[in-house]
C-alpha cells in the first residue's frame, strides 16, 4: 500500500511539472526575465560569425538582417539581445592531412585570428578581446561586448605542440579537438570511415597535456565517444563541450549520452547546449541531408554575391519546407533542463552555434536570446540558476583551467 502511495505521489509530481511547463509566460515573469537578463553575464561559447567576417563586404560592426542575408551575429545585434560575450570560432573544416594542406590550415587560422583582432581594435567603444573571466566581467561593466577565441578543429595545430603556445598568445582559450572527420589528434564522432585510433592518438595525448599546461580548455564537442573518455582519463583541468546537446532527447552522435554528461560533471566540466535543429530534435533523413549540404556550401569564403543570394534563398526555401519540424526555444531549453535533472545546474551552459546552423523558433539570431531567459524564468529557475547557465559555469571552468596551468 505504501509503495502504491509513493508511486501515486510521483505520478502527481510529474503531472504537476508537465502542467507547469505548459503554462504560458505571464507579464510578471516577462518583467522578471528582462531584469535578470540585463543583470547576469551572458556568454555563448560557440559563434561562427568569423565565417561571415572572412567574406568580402561583411562588417561585424554593422547591423545586418537575418531575413536579408541569413546572418545571425554582429555587434549591434549582440547589444540588442543583451549578449555580453561570445567565443568567436576559428573554424577550419578538416581537409587533407598532408604537410602542405596542414601548413595552409595554419595560415588560414592565423588570418582568422588577425581579422577578429582588427575588427575589435577598430571598434574599441563597442567590444574588447577577453581571455579571462575578469576581462568578461569588466567589459560587461563598461557596456562592451567580450570577444573570446575558440578554435573549432585542432587541425591547424599540425604536428607541432609549439603552435598551441602561438595560438594561446593570440587569445585562444579552447580547442575543439576535431571536427567532422578524424585528424592527427583524435577520432571524430562523424567520420564516415569510422575510428582511426579508438580515441586520442599518441600525439593527441600530448596535445591535451600541453593544453592543460597552457590553460586552454579542452573541448570535446565533435569528438567520438572513445575520444571523450580518453580525454576524461587524461585531463587535469575541467573540460567543456562548447556546442553539444543531449543524446537522450535527440539521438545524434554529435550529442552526449547521459553517462558522458555524468562523467563530464564529475570532471567539473560543462556542456554548452547547441541549438542546431538536428541536434535538438530529430529531423527526417531528407531534411538533415538537405540542410547539411546547404551549411557546407555556406561555409565557403569565395562565394560571389550572386552565389550568396542564391544560396540564402535555397536556405529560406528549405526552412519554409520544413517549418513545422523546426524546434522551439522550449525544446532547446528541454536539453538544458535534462542536464540539470541529471547532474545539477553547475554543469550546463549555452553554445548556440549561430552562423553555423544554430536556430530555434523564437531565437533566429543573437538579438532574440532574451527568449531563452524568459523560458527559464517561466519554468521557475532562479536568478542564481540563470546566472550559472548563461555564463557563470563556463567562466568557472575557464578559471579552473587557468589555475591548473599555474600549477605546472
């Protein structure tokens, strides 16, 4: 009888929770959300705006329009949305692993660093380079945007550990070890040929150790499950998943299993939830293939104006075709909530992957991010919780990486 009573109570609790989630947001909650959003440090850990910055004619200091060009991030819209800081991704899609191609990848990476530094230097009243939590909080006080550096894909590291110090000195504070294919560091979660090392390569182990020594956060987004577990055994500093979601809610190899999330939390790390639709909600196979093909085309830097216009129209048509399947802000927050229920609020954050495919109904560009805070308030999360989710957790991990580096 007692057991049945407990089951009934549990059922009622779940029903009550579901009912609370279905309630529309009130005006009072909207006002509360706006105040919290304006107050807390908001940091997004994966922004692909450098892809646009490397194209002729794109000025990150000018306001663009998503409906006109499909772009999602610039300094004016960051300010409008209350986005205090973002990790601008030095992205390099994996190419041939020859000495010549790897040297070219390094040159291209250095050009991206240079472009970002120059853009920030040209707008000193608007933004500043940040490399520490202290920098981010100080820039927030000044009303400026923080620009952090992350590297998506360790390919530009080549086979030379000295490159890590080079990139660190340019401001780099995390490296996503791989991208969509295996490299000399580790296996990727999505390489069509499958695993090469069954985790980290011997060189990759040295890379992780050197990143710990320097204070560069190890980012396990994109890596294979076996690579993830190798990193967890080796790293002395907490790691991050800069833009990954939960496999329990969306069965994609880019997402993390519950066990991986538990291990990451035990390590002291944080998973930053990705808003690419196919990582939030499982799409049809045809939709996924079509969107992936378009995203790959959009990453090219040598597109003509006519090509850009045609490609953006293709993207708009594709979004319209599958509009009914597009995930919402609420479904994105479901991933945040899943992590909280699993390991607590100290191990989750936000890495939207905007300008790299990240978009939800209710959050189509960076000016819309207040809707995420509103949804968290609607679900009953406190200001303290929201402060951790939006920036506090990842700043804690960055500080921990710095502290580990100082111990060497």
